[in-house]
C-alpha cells in the first residue's frame, strides 16, 4: 500500500502531503516554537522531493500497465510489426502461435478501424518472479464495412514475462463479461 501510494499515485500522494503540511502549519501557528517551525520547513522541502521521486520511479506494475496501453495504441495505429516486437517467441492465444496471431490481427485490422481504445480497472499480479498477469477492461470504437460498434466493451487477461529488458506478452485471453460480445480471442478476428 505504501509503495503504491509513494510511486504509483502521484495525485493521492500530493493530496496527502498537502494535508500533512496544513496540519504542520496549524500546529506551528498554535505553538510557535522553533521545533514546529523546522517541521513546517522540512515539510515544504520534503513535498517536492517525494513528488519528484514518485514521478521518476517506474514500478513493475506501472511498466506492465504502460505496455498494455502501448499495445492498445499500436492496435489503433494498425502497427502489427510493433505489436510483434512485444510478443514472446512462445506466445499463444486461443490456439494461435505468435505468427498466426499476428497474421490474424493484420487481416482483422485491414477490415476494421479501431479508435478511441480506453483501458481501465487494471488488476496486475506477479505470481512468479519475472512473470505478471494483467487483467483489465477495454472499450473502443470499431468500424467496418458491415458493422459499427460505438463502445465495444471487453475484458482481457495478458500473461507477461520479463526478459530482463522488456516485458513480453506470452498469452492473451478474452474473458467473457455480461455486456461484451467478445467471449474468446477468435471473436476479434471475425
């Protein structure tokens, strides 16, 4: 919880630091001692340092979420080659190998335009060392010659492996939800 507050929630950290600073100022204004004056000045010095630290440190969870959002942007751009760079050699999705999956994505993106992809409600876990599982909701606009979805909702599970430099996707699964027509990865290729 403290790690998430310090490194992943800059706005929440700012609110907490401002509240603590107001508390220090209020206590100093009642007591007017040197000790409380130092505490107020220490608070003013600590606040930007902690915010800078929060902005500079990128946690593994943030890296995984950033990769998921980056993949969504690559789908919007139709950049299949860039997507392929983030898939592991032993990648698997609904029975497709890495090359088969990329081929199907290219065919699907040729027929469909994907816009305004929004990913949210991330649940990132680390079941083993160098492995992550990201579950999230996605919504996008899909247009093709024969169909239009203004807000196509879906839920996904990505399994990733850290190869030392980058997180690479090893498995993609579509998770059925009540309001989504996507029940399996193959539904995206129709």
